[in-house]
């Protein structure tokens, strides 16, 4: 049992010395982690607001069969092979 306490004491001492030696890097890592968490929270709170306001104003896009571009549904006409650009394709 004495050996276990001795090993734990040595490990604790090494951990303490390592923490003292690299304290600036440890503090920098903790600060960086907190900043990332704050940024995630701000993005999540802003994203919810944007999604709520844009959800009613979505635009339906359809892929043109002739040129392959995605165009709004209002700018599409029915062609022989499928929907095509109403103003004619550029490609």
C-alpha cells in the first residue's frame, strides 16, 4: 500500500511541475476554449433569429435542363425535356 501512495505522490508532483512550467500555455488554451464557446453561442442565437425571419420568404429553385443552372421558379418555363430558363440559356 505504501508503494501506491508513493507512486501517486510522484505522479502528482510531476503533474504539478508540468502545470507550473506550462502555465502560460494552459491559461491560453483555456481562454481560447472560452472564446470559441462564446462565439458558438452568439452564432447559434443569431442563426435562430435569421432562420425564423427567412423561413416564410424562401425561394423555390429549379434546375434548368438545358444549361444546368439553378433559377427561381418564377423564371422557368416548361420545355420539351423539362424546365428551362424563361429568358433563354446563356450557355
